[in-house]
């Protein structure tokens, strides 16, 4: 079970949102690079980054920060936020990230997802953000009318190398992830799945491990770290050797 501490970047700062709402934003003092270094110092190997400026603009706004993190620390980074074209994917892969997450653009245009997987083999992660069973797009402001499992079935053979499943109702709420729905997604997915949204305590990490589902690759931890509900020392003990 891989553990992905999260960094959300907005205006060059680490922030956390509640249910993706930019008006419910908490800013933290540590810079994204400093935060990445802190994760590295505690022994973490993977990192989940969302460029919230990119999500709003559709541009790789914080590519310099990503390049600095990749250059300074030997971390496997997955990054998302407004990736809408092949040029952005190439910028990130050239910068040395492990996976580029496609969300809204992939859901709105399946052919874009398919071509991206073909052009960048083993580099594309598919982000499925769901609310009440339906996928949301455009920073979670729009409902796509696609049921999660129906969409997954349509794109399952496209070649995505990872799937990140987020229950929006739980994101930033620290209500525990939606393990049941994540398990259903994992059981239907051709690629490994990451649990995302709602991690509240170290017990959620332990529960994810105890699920024993071989297609669940890891779990993302964000707000619970920043708010002090999970201590990094405690979380680091759960890292698989």
C-alpha cells in the first residue's frame, strides 16, 4: 500500500480545500517545496500534487515548483490540475513526474484520454471524482451525467496506468474514505486504484491495508496531515518497505 501525502498549490502556497470549494480554502505557512522536503525527510517515496492554479486556468502555472521538487528530492510524483492538452502532459513528463493525472478533460473527451495513453505509455493516471455515483468535472462544479462505473467500463481498455477515485462528498471533510465504492471501482478497473478523499486518522490507513484488495495500490492523505490529525511520524510507520 503506497501512501501519497498531498500538496495542493495555489498562489505558490500549500492550501487545502473543502469539497473542492475555492471559497473554503485554508492556507498553510510552509511552501510546497519545503513541504515536499518534509515528506522526503520522513521517508515517503510518493507524492500527490494538485496545481489548483492550473485547474482554474488550464495552464501548467506552477511547473517551476514541480521542477524544483523533482530536482531536489527523489520522489515519485503524480500531478493533476487542469491538464487539458498533450503539451501540458509533455511538460510534466519532461520535468520528471511519474504520472500525469487527467480528470475533466478525459471525461469530456474520451479520445483525448485514449490518445494520451498511447502517446505517453505508463504515464497517465485517470482521476475519477464522483458525487452521489456520478462523475463531476470542471473543478467539481459540473455534473457530467456519467455514472462512475459506466464511464470506467467505456475507457477500461485505453491503457491508463493508474486510477484515482475520489468521493467528493468526503474530500477535505475527514469523514473517512468511501471504502465500499472504492472497492467496487477497484474490482472493475483494469489498472491499480488509489483511494482519495476523506482520510481522517491513522485508522483509515490501516483499514485500507486490511481490505486486502490487490488492485488497490495506495491512499492519498491531505488535510488530516496539515490539521495535525495524523502525525507524519505515525504515518511513516505505515509505509511499505
